[in-house]
């Protein structure tokens, strides 16, 4: 069932009139003073004006230099939902700029945002997760998310958040898991992701498979994926009607099949027929991953025996326009034809 999109419109009782901006260098200092005003309407208007200002990278640089971020962190816990909404909106615009991301990381905004994970206002939570997503694209930002202890609550939120926000959480997790995976495993991420592989949303199925791919790139992640019975679900997704789901599922399966247990599980799940089908489809985005996965399965005697009858499928790949596909096919043929 489709979910309604999160609205960024303000409540109907809020005066949307923006504060008039002064010209020149006094504009930002004036706004900074207004953010600290005891008057609610003054704060709201200052934040609305600031949302426009921070689209300019130069203004972002000036705002950081003037100490805006300390005031914005204070407003994140404001009792008024409009103040929280516009504060997170300002930060979500600032983080789009390189100077903004660096400033937010240095100022400790990641930790300050953790309290908004349970905010009753949908748009506040969405803005918060957009900020996490953009921050985690930088190694130091991903490290900041990890240090803030956000991985367990992010995994938990996958069980209950709106689909639109779940998509952002998947992106944040995928970047953070390149740095460190143990916290996610301890939080039960593999079990949660396994459930998401059957989600009706193509985007969520695809992103869940991508996060599992990142998990499977770590040794302890490969073990967890096999232990939790994820491989049969990944095999079922090889025939998903959506190409992006196929390619991510095949990638996750490929990493898991590096281990003996992963290869055995893939054979039991009868992964070879759908993988061969992907290899035979010249337009398949999953073709390269499928060839590499079959090469791993060919290391098992029963896998090699099965694939000996399908060498022509790999031979056709030797003329593929992609050099990567050509090389992978040649390696696959060598492994399949190997004799002890």
C-alpha cells in the first residue's frame, strides 16, 4: 500500500511572512541575534529567512564563522514544532555544501540531532535523516554517526519508520557499514534486512539488498548472512522484475558465496538456474555479478559438474562489449573446465 509523502508545509496557524533581510554584511549577524530572541515569532521568521540564505555556499561559510551552528543546535530541542522543522530544514540545506558538511561535523551536530529520531513531526524526522545521509557520504561523517552510537537506533527505526524515511536510513547505513559492521550485526540488522527483501516497494527491496551487500563484504557479515538464512531470499530476488533489485541481490549473494557455507547454501537454494539466466541476458545489469557468483559455485564439484553443460553461455560473454564481463567469463570458463 502506498504511503502519503511527507509534507514540508507549515501548520495553517503559522504566519509564513519572512523577515525582511538587510543588505550587506549585517544580514547574517542580525539573523543570528533573532535566533536567540525570546519571541517565538521572531525565531520562526529568522529561520524562514535563513532557509533561503543558506542556499548560497558563501553565506553558509559566513554563518558557520558567525557561530550559527551553536544556536541552531539549541533550537533542535525547541518546544515549538515549526522551530524544529525549520531548524532541521536549514541544516539539511547547509549539509548540501562541502563547507556545510565540514562545519556540521566539527560542531557536533550529529549528536545534537539524535533526539529528533523520535520527533512526533514527520518532516522533522525526514530532515534529520537527510542530514545523516549526506554526512555519512564523507568518511569522517560516517565515523561521526558511528561515534554517536546511531547504528542500533537506525536499525530499529527500519522496523517502524515511514517508507520515505526508511530509504534514507538504508543510504546512511550503507555508507557507515563500509567503515564498521559489528554494531549493526549486534543490533540484529541482518534479520531486519532479510524481512525488507520482501517489501512491496522496489526501492526498499533494492536498498535492503545493497546494505546486505555492504555487510557481506566483511568476514563477520558473511557469517551472519549465512546463519540467518538470507541466501534463499537473495536467490529468489534473482528473478525480481526490477533490474536494480536483481543487481544488488546478485552482488550480496556473490560476497556471501565467498565462504564455503555461503556456496553450499546457494547450491541448496538452487541458485545456478536463475544466475545462468542473468548471464544469458545481454542487457542484464546483474550479468557481471552473476558470472562471478557462478565462478564461485564452480569451485564445488557439484557446481562444476552442472556448469560444464553451460559453457556456451560463458563463451558468448567473451564477445561482450564490457571488458570486465569478458575477463570474468574467461575466468569462469577456466574454473569450470579445471580438472583435479
